[in-house]
C-alpha cells in the first residue's frame, strides 16, 4: 500500500513539473486527473502529505504547484552564529540560498522550510531569499546555560547557530539555578521580535562541574547513553560461549591462522584477517567479520535499540556504543583463543591486485593473536627483536600482508581513488577528563594493511550482491555537481593549475592534481577547496558508485558491532545465501531499506558533529593554559578578514586582519594572500609564522592568535621550532576517503564578526575539522570512521 501511495505521489509531482502545467485549484486537479468520486478523500490526503513534505506548495489563492516553478526552494535551514542562515536545498543540483536575519521569520537552525528566492544566483553571488513556510521544526528541545532574573529565566543555547535566548516563565523553571546546564523543551516557537519560550525538563549540572561540558553535547545531539531494560535483558540472556549447536552449517576455520589488528585499547574487535600464498603465486585474503546478526535478531529489543542509534559514537572521553558492552566487548568481539561466529569472505587476488575468485560464507573462527598497529609496525619496519621472538610464527604472515596491501593500494590509486593528506589529532586526557597533550596520530603500514583489506572486502561484497539483484544497503558517494566542478576549476586556474576533463570529471583527475600540489604551499588550500566541490558520502538502497574511491560498487560490511547498515546487510546476505529471500521478503525489504538508509545517514552526521564538538572543546581547553605564549605555525588559509594558523599539533586559530597593526593589509582573492600596502609584506598559505595565543574562548570553542612581536619571541614555547617539523604527516581512516564530505556545512565555515553580507560570506574558504573523510578515534586511539 505504501509503495502504491509513493508511486501516486511521484506521478502527481511529475505532472506538476510539466512545462504546460499551471497552478490549479484542488477541484481542478480532481477534474484534470480524472479522480473517481470514491477516491477524492484519499486523493486529498495525498495532496496534503505532499504539501507537508514540501514537494508541492499551496499558494494564498489555494492553487497547487511545485516549489521550483514558483521561484521557491524546499530544504533545511542552516543557521549562523551571527543571526542569518542558508537554505540547503533538497535538490542537490540547486545552490544554497542566503537568508538574512530579518527574513528568517521564526525559522531556527535545522528546520525544514520553504523559501522564496528574491535574488537569483548571478555573477558568482549566492542567491538570496526569505522563509515563507516552516514545514517541520527540528528543535523540540535545546541544551544551554540557564540564567535567572526576578520574574523569569532564560536559557542561552550551547549551539551558537540558535542565536536567540529561550524565555522561561517563572513557573516553568523547575528548580534550575543560574549557571546550570539544562535541557529546555520548547512550548512556543519564535516569532517576529519575540523569542522562543520553553520549560526546563532536565538539569544537567553546573556548567563548570567536570564532565558536564561533554554531557551537554551528548544531550544536544540526542545521543542515547542508556539502553532500555528489554534490550539489556535480551543481552543478559545471550550465551557467552559458542556451542556446538551454534556452529552447525558453518565452515570451520578454527585451524586457519588469523589475527586482529587494532588500536592498543580497543575492545570491540569486529574484523580479523588471514593471508595465504597460493601455489600459483596468487594471494588468498580472508576477511572475517563478527556475526552480530546471529545474536541481534530482526525486530528484537536489541535490534530496535541499534536502528535507533544507527552507529556507535566515539567521543573524545567516552564511547557510546550501538550495542551493550556484553555484546560489543564480549561474545561479538573477536577476542583471541576463543571460538567466535563470523561472516567470512575469501578473495583470491593476483599479483596485479585483481580478484580472480571469491567466496562469501558463514564460519566459526578462533583468533590466534590480538595485534596492535604499533606492534605490527615495529615488527615490519623496525624488526623489533623482542616482538620478533614473541610472534615468530606470524612474521611471514605479516610480511605477506604488507606485500598484498601495497599491491592493492597501488591498484586503487592507479584507478583514481582520491588520496587526501591531512593530519589527525590524538587528544590525551587525564583521569579527570582534562586534556594534557595533543599529538598527531601516526599512520603506519599496519593501518594501511587493514585499510586496504577492508576496502577490497567491502567492494567485493557490494558487487556480489548488486549482480545478485538482492535488496541491499550501499555506501555511495555521488559525482560532484557540474557547477561545483567548474567553480573549483576556475579557482585552481588562478593558482596556475589545471583540472583534466570538462563537465563530468573522473576522480583520477582530482588525484593527479593532488599529486602535483603535494609539498607546495598551495597544497592545503587546494585540498580544502577540492573537498568543497565534492558531495557527502551516504547510505542508499541503490548502488550509485563511490566517486572518492573510484569504485563502481561499495558498501559497509566490516563493522556490524558499531554500524547498523553493516548489521542489516549481514541479515540480507544470510537470507540470500540460504535461499530464503523470497518475493514477499524482497518487497518488504525494498520498502524498508530507503528509510533505514536515510536514518543511518542522519545518525552518522549527528555522531560526527558530536565527535567534532567534543574534540574542538578539548583542544580549546588545552590551549587555555597557554594564553600569552608564542608558537610556531603554518598559514593554513587566508581570507578577507585574516588568516588561519595551524600549529604542529593540528590545533588551528585565527589571526584577525584587524589585529595586524604594522600596516594596512589587502586580501588578494585570486592568489589567496595578504599584502601590506606600505611595507609590501606578504602572507601566503604555507608560510611559517610565529603567533601569540591571545584568547582561548572555551564557550565559543575558538582560538584567536596575534602575530608575535620580537619581545614575544623571547618567551617562544612552540611545539616545533624547526621549519622542517611542519612537513605534513599522512593520516587516513581505514577506508581512506570513503567518507568524503561536501564542504557546504555551516558549522565548519571560518566564522568572524567582521561582516554579515552574503557576498563576503560566500568568499570565505571553509574550514574542515578533519580531512573530509571524517576519521575519528575513541579515547583508546582506535580509528572508527570509515
């Protein structure tokens, strides 16, 4: 029924998109579409649903049409901390629309809205408009700091993109005291010249108490910390050992030598690997993934919790798991020397990295060793005598793994996979949760081994089930928009570089460009702007390929402990391999999977944002103790209002142009540099400068630098005094760029108070907290985002 209803909706929308269509009244639509009298009531419901979804619009004269043919646009409002916003359209080919503060008309950050376009996108300037309808409110509750007065209270939102305080009537304060972090439920939405109104529903604790800063971020993103009782009861009743009954029908691989390779303190070990040399010289790669689907059955309490969460969240000081620890750290974790249920993929690979045969099957395994990235690196690169002796029986396996991983890596890059080179921070906390050090995360051959093995496995599984024509959840990364390609091409042309191809560009053209700029001063800005031209990877029930990986087929199969898409495709794969995927089941899955894919993409974005916010918070907290000190840094970007300086430990802050008092500086937007009118001094991307930390604003999570004077340099305490230490070390996630992200995300734009205009806003290079593929580490140092 739902599928038929969706089909009917699509037909109506397509009809209204026709060139000959003119907005019609409801009764005229009934006549033109020849709706039977018995069906008018249902037809009216369909029209109403389409209107609520923003797919059609009802004018003040009660006529219906599609928004795009009325100079309207439907999308999500992305707020700014300076009161304006942008509508991010549902239609990806449409550009963002700038909305001034006076034109928001009560809309808040993340609301779904319809906006009228008042000024079109011309001459490189962003289109401008106003919100005319709010389709769906995003913020039913808000986290912030409570302040009281004699007759009322108000909450200052933590999310600075919600710029107005929330008014709290005296009888809705519910015991909150000034300075406490609270959760406020909205009971009245903002209107022109009137703030939103709410009631306090939860008191988190005083804003200065340890741990409440992170807890506030958790609450703000609706991250569930506790599992419901039914899910915990189900977990408690699960056997902690693998019995003989459980392994019937599975291939016994307990005699096959295999290991896990993870971060030092990782507990949720969901992937193991094995490598053998075949008689003809080829390689047999085995990837063995924890069979979580055996324990988390469909529609069970654990499954409902897992789909609601969508993913595990790895914050800087804690992990919020998708599954209870009894599963994620226990029976589902591939711990050594114990039997475990698994889903295995064998791939026979030739010396050119081509897969010549593969098998996918259920198995029972027994891991030989739980290895760490550090120890595998020391074995392969440092030939550590102690580790050589301890793991002597595995040395040849590790060497074979390295050999195969480098072959796969070379093949992947030769086909055009995009390989960004950015640094990732590792934040060290003490037992109180206070940051005591921030270092670059070291990416070694051990990381590359697991990265390449997981990538090739995910591709193999995705292609297998694509040709099987089975319902599935893919990981897709769509081709960049043609306009964004052109804009990026124009940008690099000004810097003396060229992007091969026109119109539809192959990912290899991007990789070739990255190779050319590697080691140059322009490398950082070109890489950053390149990310802006790319879409965001997401989940989909349809296979549209992965542009960043230059892969025709891709999915997430290798982490069912911490990602729901992996878990659900494990179930589908089992049903298919067992011959139980009948027509009715396929219809059921085809109806459910689009919504599951959409929801998992949304939860992934929420997790990423929460992870980023906790890292930004701890970085600023760490730098607070260094206010007034001088550091050496590299200019990472130059803008019309100043320049951003990155220290060797990946921390970044702004030197405002207004603080550069030795001259009047002018921004050259074509070459992305600042030059002094009198002294002719030039500041370019890639230049090494010494800066003094003027302010570490914990509330705003921002750092402000000033250029250091000669007197300041006497107290120089930089992380690295030598210029050579600023050479970038490589950092990847296990899946390299498979999480490539579109840079049209307002929270990552370099913000200042210097201007409000949409024109100046549009010229600002956009800051990415990480590399676009959104890698993350939990407190144990394990890479988790693929």
